[in-house]
């Protein structure tokens, strides 16, 4: 027994006093003892330390043994006893008698069977883009870690293979910036280290809140890593997500596109995570609605290394620029005794595997632990089990799946995220970023339908990464609430906020580049439909020429000069992925179907809506052909304010002043202005367009900056008895509750494009491009203050009620997110009443609401269209873009039906022939397909289409 090593590990808790009693603690460990593997028990000294020589007599499993404990001036509080005999097959009592200086102490415990364990230890530094310090300093730490990791790996390359160092970069943002800053020598050294498996790259660009990313973003978050690695002949099929609790089911749906087959989550230990800990160390194949699978393992929290060692060495709380720290005692503050308790708990839960994984990070944005290889080497020299293995994400999943593939369960359901509530702390910027993502996809679609040359793929990729970085989980400083005026806290938020502003500006720039031309035609407007379904929609432009609008044939179309001075006209039946031209003339606006408005009522031939004259809420919502008022008591679009986030103190908007803002005949609207708690002003405009099946709501809050806790909502209690609530997620949709994993978040939800409330006969689709957070049935976020560790406020079940509460603003967090927000923010909502729920139509409506028709000054041909058409009964196009090489188009297809569905591609020009390929994130020609393909029920497919 290496007693000196043992003292190094355990003596830091020693006391000057002599112990007064002893305890036996069984463990699952096996010691390497006198050439054999001996089961280990821990002898714990209470009331003081062991300083004097002692004899320990052991009685176990019919065998007797004795061990001499040496005298120790320093003293020790724990001793690891090797037990005699072979491993036991059933619980067996262990007894010891400790004799020292004329005194004797007895102790007993039961020792049960224990398997031999492998514990994979993944070294990393958690990547917060900010939080611990300004982003520039954070980045420097992570880049330094890469250089340091290569040195340590080189130093330990001849160690036993389990102790050879590997480094996991966690987020590709670090690698991206490292390579941008590195000279050729460092770049070469980096890629050589990756190929030697000293450095492991996981594919995610950052630790992203995946529930708030739309489908394209969810794919794009892997693009940079996969592309850069492939250029070096390296394949990546893993993602590592740290800190973030929960993840979108869409990750499983897109595995065939991204190639990401393995997902390891190491979430936060306790902060606002609900009951997510129940999924720790319960790996499963995560099966998507379309049948795709992703192997998922949620490990213990990533903070183990911080708790055991990181708190005892210099860290960001104590040092401005922390460096890798050498204690000279690698095994001190390591995994002993934590790991014994951890494995014993797994064994009690009948954990069916003999391997598990934990992370090893010194803190958020911490320097590397340079002593890990020595600690692991010393551990494995001492213990036969558990054996420690320094690992990468890739190595662990390879070993685990090879050993247990047939025993891993298959699980379906959305792992609804918890931390998306922070979006409400920066509502304006959140809206900007959501719109920027849709706008970028509109630019892609227009570029493709025009077959415009010189597609700037790298520029688009850069803007995508910018959008993703706003959705990265770090929003500000650790003291963003406790000390928001700290210059570092201010700087970190400004850095984060800039992603929203840049995304807004750059996406608009690319959209105008895609749609614009060199020589514009005066008084002519080109209207693009950037979606895969025909549309009739209101278009609003700035043009003072006249009020008469004509289509390309010279036929007048309905139009109206608005109160804002803008010109509105109805663009009817614009085909999928097509441009149509309209011209503006002097003369009287054309009228087709009239919309009418009175003091508090609007009608457009489809809907009849009344607004309460006192509250400004919608109290009547009727649709032709449906004998029901879909507005429940209290009214729709009701503003509510929770001071202190207390439901008991809830406040509402003051008395409303109604005015007719738009008087028809094409567009009618009523605006209700009110005093509102928490705001300098509130306006709510309800708008209808003649003959258009859509209700528009435009809510504008001039928010007061309030640091005390608060929540702002717009309530939509619908009158739809017996309703099921559904909502869109990346690559599909789910039924609330029915399609969620157990222990997932149910206090609030995050919608991509729509929420639908329907019974068997009718329902309503509700959509907001700006406000993604909502609650079902009640204010289920009320009182969610602080860390909420094991709080009873986390709900286990969502009852289906036809009330949607749009949770637009909050400042409930105690760290990271903003403590207050102020200024003007607009929240747009769209509603469509329908008959029985139709999954294809609801997705069409959601896309229409998020990606409107695009109107720009006219240039080029009067009509332009995509070079092929797509026909299908149940499949919609999620997104489309030109291929980076300019030779075709990439099309993301989603089958909304619960049955397989055919899709047909037809060249627009009869003389052309199409080549259709199954493709992937790298736009590769993976498999040649027919122009008539079939997509599985709820499945998705990425195809590459070219002309032969």
C-alpha cells in the first residue's frame, strides 16, 4: 500500500485532536493490494485524526486479517482498507476492531457485490462567451488552453493509454477564433493534434439554446465545424452541450443531414433546471417523429471538477487572468471519495452498464488542469476499479455503443428547455434575431429563384454564426443582476446585444442584395414569394406616385393609402418561389372586397371582431361559417403585469382610448391606447385586410426600466372547448404534454412559428415572429424567482386548456441575464380560425406569418421563378438556398403528415431535365434519387437539385 500517496490525498482534513470513534463505509472500489484485487472499505475517524500507530483487525466473509496503521504526526481522518478474500456475491457483514494506545474501537457495515467499473473523465473548460469576464479575455483563456493541451498531450504520450491527455474544445467558436488568429505553424500543430486525437472537436458552434433556434439554425450550428474538419479529412459526429438544461427534439430529426449521431449533455447542477436531474446517467436512443435516432447521454453536472478542485485553486473570482495551476499534488482534491459515492448510487439504481462518464473542468472559462494525467495515472496505479480513462466525447460514445448497443433503450419526446426564459430579459433584441433568421432564409430563397450568380456562401455562413451567437446561452456577466453597473457587466451585454443588431442589419443587406438590381424601374415594384406555397397577402410600400396599383397585365389590384402615408396593396395568388411585378399610378385606388370598421368593430368578409371600449381587449372573434365566439371571458390580447412576478399582485392596463386608425376599404384597424403598469405607454392595434383570412395584432410597449422583478404578458384565452394545444419546434411540431419527455420543462414553452388550439371541429392558429415564450392555461411562470433548487413550483403536468399567455418580458434571473429593459418594443401576432386541425395548413400559415412577401424597387425581368416546381399533398418546404458552388439548389423538406408522402420535382422549362440527389450539411451528392421521392411519416429530407 502506497501510504504516502494516501496521506497526500486525504490528510488535508486532518485534525490535531485524536479521534474518539470510528466508522466503516463500504465502497464499490477494488484496491491493488499485494498482487491481488481487494475489495475496499473506508475507515473513517471521527472526533479527530489518527496520529498514533494502530492495529486494525478485520473479519469478513469467514476470513480474518490485520493491518498496521503507522503513526503520523500530521494525522489522517480516513484509511482505505483492503478486505480479505474474493469478491462477495451477496451482502456480507464486515467487522473491524481498531486498537491504539490501549484503546479499542469497533465498527461494522454491510458490503454488497460490486462490478468492475470504468469511469471516463472528459477534460474541458466550460465555454461561456462572457459571464466570468469580458469576452475578449474569455476567448484568450480558451485559445491558451488549446496550446497548453497540445503540450500536455505531447508530454504524456507515453503514459499508460488511459492517462494520456486529451482535450475537448467544447464549442467550435473557440476553434474558429483560434484558427483565425493562429499563424501557419500553430494551425498545422493544431490539426496534427486533432488527427492524433489529442484535441477533440465537437460540432456545435456554441452551447446554444436549441429550442429557440429555428430549423435552419439548428443545422447551421454544426456547419462550421463539420466543414472545417472535412477540409482536413476529419469526420465529426458528436456534439457536447454544457450547462444548458434540455434540448430540442429537432436535433434527433436532423441526424441524416448533419451526421451528428451522438449527443452528450452536461447540464448545470441546480440553477433553474426543474427536475431535469432525473435524466442523469439514463442514456437512450432519442427517436425523432420521423424515425431518425440520436444517442443521448446526460451526465452528472459539469461542475464536479470545480467543486472538488477548482474552488481550491485560483479562479475567475480571485484572479483577473488565471493561468494553468500546478499544485504539485495531482491526487489532492481529485475524485476520492466522490466517485465511490457516485458509483454506489448508480448501483443502487440498478444501472445496467459498467461504464459511465463525468466531466473535469476547473470552472466556467477556466484554464486547463495540467495535473489531470498524473492524477489519473496515480489513481489507476492504486485502484483496480474503478479504472479512470481520460476521454473525448467521440471515444466514449464509440466504446459505450460498441459494448451496449443492443441494451440501450429507445425514447421519444421533446426535452423542452428551461433556460429560454432569459429571452424575455431582452425582448427587443430577441425579436430582431428571430426576424433576422427568417430574413436570411428569404434572401436564400430569392437568390435561388432568380438563379442569381456569385452566391456569397461565406458571407451567409458568417451571418448565420452571428445569429447563433445571440442564441448562445451566455447573455451577460455573473453579476449582471447584483452589480449591473459594473463596467465589465455593461461591456459584456453590449457585446451580446451587438449580435442582434448585426444580424438585423446584415440579413437586411443580404436580402436587398438578393432581390435588388442595378437599374431600377421607376414606379414599379417587384414582389417576391420566398416560400413553397402560393400566397395572397397585403404588401406595404413607401411610394408617393399615386394610389392606383396594377399588376403586370395592367389590371388594377385593390390598394389603399394608409394613415402612415404608406401605400398598401393586395398581391394576389403569387406562385411559390416566384417574382411578380406591380406598377404604381396616379388615380383612384381600386376596390374589390370591402373591409368595414365602426367605433369598436371590424369586418373583412371573413372575420367580425369587436374590441371592448373600456379595456381594449378583443371580446368578440367570429368567423363566417362557424357559430362560435372564439374570445373567452376577459377578452383576447389582454395586457397583464406581475410586479415581483406575483400573481396575487397582478395588474392590468388602464382604460383604453379607441380610435379608428385605418378606415378601409382594403385595410381596417382599431388602435387601443392605454396607460399600462411597467410601461410609459401601450398601444394595441387590431387589423384586418379585405378578403384575407388573417387577423393581425400589433402591440407596442414603451417599457420603463424597472429593476425589481416583473413579468409582462399578453393573454389569449380562447373559447375552444376540449382543445389540444400544439406548437411548432425545429423540424416539426408537438402536442404539449403528450409529446414531451418526463421531467422536461412545462412551466413555459418556446414556439418557433405557431401555436395551435384545436378541438375535433375547429380551432385557431396563433403566431408571433417576435415573442416566442408562452404558457398554457395559466400564469405558470409566476413566482419563479432565483435558482429554484428542487422547488415545488416546477410543474409535472400540463393540463390542456385553450388559453395561451404570451410571456413577452421578464427579469426573473439572478445572474447572466439583464436586470431590466426599457424603450419601445413591438410584438406582432397573427391568428387564423380554421376547421379541424390540418398539420400542413398550420405550417403554411406559420411560414406565411414569419416570411412575408418581399417588395423591392423593380429591376430585371418582370417575372422570375425557381427553375423547378415541387408538388406534394403533405410536404412543405422548410427552407431553400442556392448551392455554394452555384450549380443548383438545396431544399429542406418536411412531411407534416403521420403517413409517408410522395414529392415530385418538375423542371419549369420543358426542355430541362432535373437531377435530384440526397444531400447533407456539406451539400454533397450522396445518392442519386428519382424526381419522384417518398418521405417517411413526419420525416425530413435534404435534397440537392440541379439541371442535367
